[in-house]
C-alpha cells in the first residue's frame, strides 16, 4: 500500500492537520462515480443516527438506504441489501461494531466499512485495523471531513482521522503497548478483567475454564511487571481495553 501523509508505511508519526489517506492496490475496482453512494448507518443512539442520516441525505451523491439500531440488525440488512458503505458505531448491546466489521470484511468483502465512534482509544484503533476496515473516524470530526472520508473510501482508498492517527502513533511507539506483549486471548481476558468480571463469568463467555482465566491473569501480571489486578485494570483502561 502507498501511504500519503506519512514518512513510511509502518513508521510512527504525529497526527497531521489533515486526515491520513491510504490508497489501496490497483487491483481494487472503483465504483462508478455517476451512481449515488449507498450508505447504511449502524448506530444505537437514535437521535445521533437520525441527525446523521438527515445530514447525509442532504449531500449530493449520498443515499442513506437504511439505519440499523444494533449490530445484528446491521448484519441482516447487509445480507439483504448490500450497501456500498456501512458506517458503524463501536459500542452496541448485541454485536459490537468491531465484531460486525470483522464479519463483514470476511463474509461480505464488497461492502466497505467505516468505523465511526466516540471511543478514541488505542485498543479500538488496533481492533479496527486488525479487522481491515476502510475508514476509522471519531464522532467529533468535522462534517466536511466525514463527507470527504466517505467519498475517498467509496473510491477505493482508506481514511484515518487525525485523532486516531495520534493514538495509533502512541501504541506503535510504546515498548510495552498491549499488542506487543499480550496475546489475543490475553487481551480478550483483560477486557473483561477491566470491566470487573469474575473468573467464572469470563470463563463462561470465552468457553474456557476459570482456572485457565486465572492463569491468563497471572501471565499478564508477570509480563507487565504488576503485582495485582488493580494495576492490571488500570493498564486496561489506559489503552481503552474495556466495555466492548
């Protein structure tokens, strides 16, 4: 991939005054520019979803084809209607936006995915990038930047807002950042530890034994040089590893 606005593809950098645009490979087929961009909003905050849908509908070239109030509703709509782009919130009651993004990218790869969230945290950015989303935006982004992001993503590019560039730069440059020292399973456990869940509750959700959960807690404390779960929970909150 070619990156614009950065020195190199994997080099940590400060957030720029404009958002980062990453151009996909030439193998990606751009959509016809004469057609409106068909958008699905997946957002459980009704007032925000309605305001956003109204604003997008007033923009030439955009067509809001649906608004889903949950991850499961969003998935069913995508199966039935195949929108061009899905704008996804992260925190929802049933299927969270990051899980839905991963499922869409795997099973419906023609649909482009933009995460749009108020959770500007390193863990959210990392999960979104792991899911191979096309855009990553914070909810306080300027409307004209949102419109630009949608058009660029529809044209086959990727877009990261300045706020998320900054947190990405932080976890790339920090030696003990979560993704460098903890396994994916440990991160799943840590997210629930940070939420205050018991070993038994975590075990039931992840389909493992409570003893295995306790082992993961011990392993994480050892890797991070921590003596108790209080420090482990503080570490999780520092990186935004909670509430998903």
